[in-house]
């Protein structure tokens, strides 16, 4: 059994065992049932079930579930709450001259921006750097050493530093006189 109502102007309602369907003269339709609610306007559809919500504009679809959200169709972005990840982002290349403020960077962009960064490191020099500067990559240790073994008072007036790029050290030398 079902109950039907129609005003003859394009507006109608039907109530039956699957739910209620309401249509208007503009072509919009709403279906309310025990398992879902669906709204349609001819192009756009919004469907809600106990498991989630799906919205489509005829071209693109977004789905919201309990632990994930999928946005779009052509370049879908998926937010996975179960695993704590976001996938499908298309901004994967790094161009420091074309940044978008406020836009999240992808792992690809971070890797591209930081590749080679540790090898840029630091260059150290001394009073006498004729042998060249001492270069250390980020994370490497710079050794600064003297060779004195005698206890006593020391001053810096007769001391100079000399780089040794081969050993990676800056040597501290004391004048003989």
C-alpha cells in the first residue's frame, strides 16, 4: 500500500514501504527511507546513509565516511583518519619562486627542498687558512684541538689557529718565542 498526493502543478509526494519521495515542479526530489536520505536537483545529489554522506555535482563527488573523506573525482584527495594520512595531493614539485602561502607541503616538496642541504654544511676558517677552509656537513663534528699537556696559565696572545682541510680540523698553534 502507498499514499500519493499530486497537486497537478508538478509537485507530488509518495509514501510507501520504502519511504517518502517528494518532488517539486523545479525537478528537485527528496527521498527519505529507513536506509538513506537523498536530495536531487537534476544535477546535484546528496545521499546520506548510516555509513556516511556522498555529494555529487554531476562531475565531482565527495564522500564522507566514519574514518575517511574523499574529495573530488579527477584529482581525489583522501583524508584517512584511520591511518592518519592525506593522499592524492598534486602539489608535489618544489619551486621556491612559486610558493602558495598557507598551502600544506607534500613529502615530495619537502624532500626536494631539503635534498643536498646537509652537504652544504658550514665552512670554517682561521688566522691562517692558506691550506683552505675546513668544511663540515651538517651533523658532522668540527675538531678544534691543541697539543699542550702541561698544566699552567695560558693566554691567547701568542696563539693562532690554522685550518687543515685534510684532517677537517682547525689547529691551535702557540708561537715558539
